[in-house]
């Protein structure tokens, strides 16, 4: 008899745990929902149970859980605003408080995206103390995903929404925060930031397995790698991106590439496919995807950093609704985590403000090679994204080299012209065929547009737009 009672008790306990209304961690107090959209809210409960969702701004909507207990409801959201709540009723009742409505951006990548505003041991962020001091802002909401990996797609993450305060901002990713802060300052509207980044991670780890398989990359492995586990193919996508699919957002920002430098020749195809796969999963069309180009770093014995920057540039030129931030003036040769995180965040925000919020008067990209031609013993290089021309801010233009058919590059003289172009030549090259600018691991930026955004490195001898 006692055994029967024990079995019944265990069954009842198991059933009770299963029947409880459950929500993913990102449906919680202080959350941010995307404005003016039909956003999805989902969770679990007892199978075949009615679940209703009521936002304080609208009407109650309901659905029935499926045979596994899963449910999902789409609710319309109003324009930006604060102080909302959401009541969810099923086998129990949950109330989500202090809900904000605004624009939600997902920030991802490796350590330079994750790098916290307060810095790290012996590693700093310029302006961090002032930024932390003035961080109190109920219009900015932060969700930091705990680092984790998985061989199978997960449905939840560890983390919680927080309002921006000195304490919450100090440990949040500096680049992501400065991006959101710039948007909030300019738009005077709530901004939600989801930070899902993992230090030293590879692009392969953030890409769905079925995409890697079609590209011929190493597919999902049988176990998480013991050495550098964050490079395990698909493992970060499964654990840190997949749970958010369906959570309506405004767009993505990305800061990654350092780990893929040794495999630069693969990066354009891989990165492009990753972008397309995320957009396909979210089913929100061609969501904006803005990313930071590699900053100068390393010695100049080889050019793997320059090659990776080249593949990033080709991604921007060939994948719609993407934007790339040049950081040619914001790196450190001996330090992979440069302290100029506000520069990165602000420049990412310029792309969003210009392309998504109709701030058409601002520049958002540094000069990018447009066309080139040979003129006698010189070459003329014309640039896009230089509406009012080019400048070196009074300093000597350096970093250019020029070669003839022998493919031997020599340091070049450069002159800025009035038609968004430069003329490049060298006495040792009588019949030039190719020009390079900053095409090394740690170049020094000297060429800018008049709005102060640096030109990206380039080489005409491998140019394919």
C-alpha cells in the first residue's frame, strides 16, 4: 500500500511540475517588446489547456496548448512607451511588470562585442567611468545571455532583463551599450538590447548546422570541443541564438572575425550564409545587419587581418541591407581588444539611424573603393561614401602602395583630387596596374571622408564588387 501511495505521489508531483505555466527567461519583468508589430509570446503548460495573454495596452487573446504543452500567441504592440504590464493565464497566472515598448536589437559576436563597459583585468574602455556614472535610464533595457554551448537547439537561455543603471551597464557589453545609447539619445525612444556574445568564438559556431552542411563546412560534431569549445560548429547558434527565434526585433549588430583570420578565404561565403540563415529563421524579411570590420592588430609579417577585412567588405557589398563600420583608426597593433568601444557603437548606430530611422543628413560609412583606372604612369582611385570629398586632416597620406606587372609593390605618393578620388604614383613604377591601401595587419589610417569616417583597406588587384 505504501508503495502505491509513493507512486501516486511521484506521479502527482511530476504532473504538477509539468502543468505549471512556464515562460522563457526573456519574457520577464523589465522586458522590451518591439513596437508597432505583432509580436510572439510563447511558453509551456499542461497539454490542451487554454492560455490567454493580455497586454495593458490592448485586448486579451488566447490559444490552446498542443499535445506537448507548447503554446504561442501573437499580440499587437502599440507605439513606444513605458510602464506596461502583461498578464498570462493558464494553469496558473503570471504577471510581467514594467514592460517597455520600443526597438529591440540583438548584438552578437566574440570578445570585442562581449567586452564589458567597466573593462577587464588590465584592459580598459575609454570613457567608461563617465558612461557608467550617467547610465541611469529607464528607456534602455538590457538582456545579457550567459555563455553556454549545446549540440542541440535550445529553447531558453540564462539571463534577465534589467533597466540601465550604473550597476547593470558596467558589466554589459560596451559596444552594444554605446550603440543603444546613441539610438536612445537621438530618437528619445526606448531601446532594448539583447547581448548574445562569446569570447574567442568562430562564425561557424554561430551558424545553423544545416547551413554549414550545404556549404561543405565541418558539420555538427559528436561532442563539444575540449579545446576552444566556443569554436564547435553550430554550438553557439543552438544555445544562444535559437532560443530567441520568433522574438520580434528591429535588427542585428555583429562584432566578430578575429577567430576566423586563419580561414579568411572562407569568410565571405560563411558570413553571408550565416546572415541569411538568421534572417530566414526570424521570418521578418531582410532584417538590418550591421557589423564592425576588424580593427588593425598584429604584426605585418603576413596579411591575414587584411584578407579578413577584405572578405567583410565583400559581404557588405553583396548582401542586401548590411552595413560595415571601418575601424582603421581604432585598433592597437599589440592588443586585440582596443579600448575605443564608443567609436564602434556610435558608428554602428550611424548605419541604423541613416538606414532605419531616416536620418539622411549624416554619413554612415567611410570611403569605399568605387572605380579605378590607369592614367599614364599614375592610377586614379575613386570612392563611394565621400559626398563632400576626401581628407587626411592635414597629415601626410601614407599606407598606399603601387605595383606594375611584376606585382612588386612600392610605397606611393598620393594626391587628393576634387572628384572624390586620389591619384597614386611612384617613381619606380612606370606602368602601374594595381594599388593597395592599408593592406596589412596593422595599418595606420590616413584617408577619411569629410565627416571623419575612415576609409577601409583595399587592393585593386583582387577587386570584385
